[in-house]
């Protein structure tokens, strides 16, 4: 059974993951509207992954006899200065999510909730990958600068990404 503090924190994280999904869908729309369909597709995969993250937490709360309380999702940005600004915002957002996960883990330590600590390990590893992916794209954008052909190739490369259901949901 979850403590009240852990249950509330996990519910807040569910909301944060849904906000992240909404943000990435907004970023996808921005890319599609600005002639970057491959990058738009990349963000659509991000959108699906964030929904998976929320569902993992949702399932976990339910499995521990907790109550999921869904809250309204706050508005997200809809405009950026360009691709570099878009991905710099992505990296900052992922770093913020990493901080949220770290606070959750710290709370589980404080509450001696080893089961939730174990579940959150997957999120810790996932955040390392998320930050690395955003940083790599930023590095690539800095390298190609305003080179249209380089941007075209990056759009094609990122557009090849496909959605894969998160491992914790593979048996669901």
C-alpha cells in the first residue's frame, strides 16, 4: 500500500507526464506547420512515450491499491524561434522531468518505500536516454547551422524513428 505522500507525488507525476505529452504534441504541430515533417514525426513518438510514462505510473498506483486523481493539463507553448530553440526547450524540459523523478526517488527513500524505488529505476534510466537524445540533436543542429541540406537530412533521419511501447507496458 502506498503512503499518502507517495500516492500524491505519483499522481502529480502522472499529470506532469501528461503535460509532457501535450507539450510534445504541440512541438510536433509546430514542426509540421513549418515544413519539418520528419522532426514532427519524431515529436509524435515523444508524445506517445510520455503517454506511456503516465500509464506506467497509473498502473503502478492502481496495483498498490492507490487512487489515481487526474488533474487538468495546463496550457503548453505553441511557438518557438526555430529548431535549435525547440530542442533547447526539449532538453530543459527533460532536465526538469529528471529533477521531478529524482525528487520522487528521494521521497521513497524518506518513506522507506522500496517497491516504488524499484519501479522508479526504469524512469531514472529513461531520463538519461531522453537528455542524451536531446543533447545529440542540439549538437547536430549546432554543427549544421543554417545549412539547408543538413537540416533536410536531419529531418529525414529523425523522421525514421518509430514508436516502441515502453518495456514496463509490454505485458499489458
